[in-house]
């Protein structure tokens, strides 16, 4: 379906065309008409399916011609990276529409606070905010949400995982009861269902490809011991010199600098991104990555849902994600919007069960690749059964210890 078939106004269609988009993604095709009809919506869609535009476009359509400066739309997201990403997308899509937006998030300076306060007191069409920082402003007593018509919770599952449930309840209590509420989530666990019952009214429901990487992602697994990981990554990067955008994910921010140091030592310039950096430092690295000045970034999971950079060629999971859902979000950084990409996961002997959980979640077996001969063999794929369950599952893939130097 083309965007011209979705009852959007001419200004928005011109902006969409200007950005080079012609065909709507499935989530956009299903969600946009329902949002335009003012229905509450709960939508489950994986990362990289175009869900941001699925709620931004119909809201911008409604805001076209709005004359007052009141806050019309509140979009709540788990991370500042995602807040920045969504505001940038709003700016792009509203190029031919007179709509203002402001991102509210922590980690900035006193000047940032003052600018956020000004937007919240004097009015702004769309506010995109993280829960904690928004609540800090609300507690000061100057935030007026009395005219909010649209509430959007994006990455709702992640917000609950990060412990924002109470903050969300407090914020939502400050909003008019008569409003349109849209909830977008990559997964739909029980706690999301319970929250939806509390804040949505007779919602329409859309479920697309729950917790599965995009079809364009080529997924591979290497079984490795920890001391083989850097030499393996060196080998992987040497074979992919044509790749211009590479993200390496690690589960611990303490490892970010270690990996960056090892990559640089082996001749691969790279930059690390974690919560140890201040906001300006992180944004500067991301600007360099977007412009291709920086080829490789090493990041923690906080980045997996908050970075919107097209044409990422390769995602490497240095550590197997602790949660199977996080695997989907990490892998979702590549092959966005129907492009192709590659995702490689390094699994040590302690993470076999995590790999099994990932494969059960995505309902697919990820192909395993043998290590280069010079690295020796890696561990065997063995998943211990829980007490009282079936026998341990064991696949003989590599059956000897790695060579020692």
C-alpha cells in the first residue's frame, strides 16, 4: 500500500515523498487508519518495522492547522537516545507542516533544563520525554497537560523492565481522561496487558511478527571461549572491509573501553558509547557514526532501542544478551526498512542456555559457523536440562579446548 492511499494530507505526503518513502510498512498500513479514527491502540511490532512513523504521521495529520500553543501530544519513551531519535523523525516528517516538538530527557546542562521548562510552560505541540526527567518537571508544579489529546507509550515493555511503572502511573494521572492513548511494544507480556487495561479504552489491537528479527538479517553464531573473541572479531572485520557501519554490543559498560582498546590495538579505529559518557559526547559519536566518519562503535544495551541509523551493515554480539528479547532489539539495529544486514553472536560455554532461549523465542535455529583454524576449537553446544526435565540437549559442534599460545 502506498502512503497516498492512507488519507494523509498533502503537506505530509509531500514530506514523505521528499524523504524518499513511497510504500507504507505493514504496521503503518494497519495503525495509521486506526489512529486517524481516534481509536485507542495497542500495537506489538518488532524494532525496525517503521512503527515510529505509524503514530507520528496520523498525529501530525491531526495537528495540521492547529493554532494554539498548548501541549497536544505526549510521547513517553524509555531512553534519551530514543527521545532524540523520535524528535528528529518528527522534524523530518513535519517539514511542510507547522508543528513544534521538544525532547525532554536527562543528562544535559542547566541550559537544557531551562529550554525544557520553557517548552512545558509556554506550550509545544508535541513533547517527547523520558519518564524520570518529565516527572522531575511535573513535580515543580508548572507543567500543564490539561489540553493533551494524544498519549503515546513507545517501547512500553522496555519502560516497565527499567522500573518506570510507578512513574508512568503518576504521569498519566496528570493527563485528561478523555484522550487517545497509543501503546507500542516489541513484546506483549502480562505486565503490558495489565497496564493497557488501566489506561486504554476499548483498544484496537495489532500484532505483527512478535519477537523475530527482520527477514533481511543474516544471523550467525560462533561458539567461542572468551579469549578467542577479540581474535575472532579481528578476523570477521578483515573479511568485511566493505562494511561502513558496524555496532558491537556488550552487556557490561565496563567492557566497552576494553573492547575499544583491543580493536584499536589491532588496527580497527572505533569509539565506545555507554552511560559513562555525557549526553554531548554520546551525540557527537553518533553524529560521526551516521556520517560514516566513525565505522565501528561499541555499545551497551541502552543503545539497542535508542539508535536510528539506516544502513547498519553488521551487528556483533560480543556477549550473548541476558534476555532473549534484547537479542531481537540488538539485531534489529540492522536490516531496517527492508534492507539487508548481518548479525553475529559470540556464545561462550556459560551462555549456551541463553542461545537456546533466543532460538525458542525467534522460533528458528541460528546457523553455527566454525571458528577459523588458527583459533582452535571452541566449546560444544550443551544445554543442561532443569531438574526433573528431559536429559540435557547436546550437539557436538566443537569438541576440544582452544589452542594456547
